[in-house]
């Protein structure tokens, strides 16, 4: 697959269109190719393959989007956590400190993992 770059606002809108809960739930026939196209975009692929960023986001979600708690539980400095969350925002345009963007990003991660696991089991 070819990797291409996309403007952050355009990427954010694509993510919201594909991964917002209401869109996923209302779309009973998911178009896997559409998701794979998004995953092939360079900045999305960079993020999803960066183990530290994915673990940081997961830690942040597991601690109810609370920066102080997540940094304590993850044994990292608060500023390190904020830096990584900001890096995610720079890569894909989603501010996961905002609940709505966090839900979209969580759905993106879930579907990415689901599709990858399905591809590996073929």
C-alpha cells in the first residue's frame, strides 16, 4: 500500500466520519477497504505502529482521561504524558484529551486491531 500525507483537519474529519460511535453503529455493512485506506495514510500508520504512543493513549483511556492519574499509574512524568498526547494530536488531528475525540480514537484503535487480527488469522 502506498502511504500518503493528509492535512490534519482533513484527517480529523475522515476519522470522525469513519470512527464516531453513531457512524459505526449505523453502518451495519462496514467497508473494510475504506478503513484500510485510512490506516495506510502515513501519519495514521506512524501513530498506530508507535508502541509508546498507543500504550500512552490506552493508559490515558484506562484512567478516564485523567492526566494526573494516568501519569502516576504509568510511572511517567505528567509532562511526558502531555507531550505524547500532543504528539497524537499533531499526527492525526484528534485531541484525545477531549472526550468526543477520545471516543473516535478509541474506535479507530479497536477497528485497527480487529482488522489486523483478522488479516493475521487468514
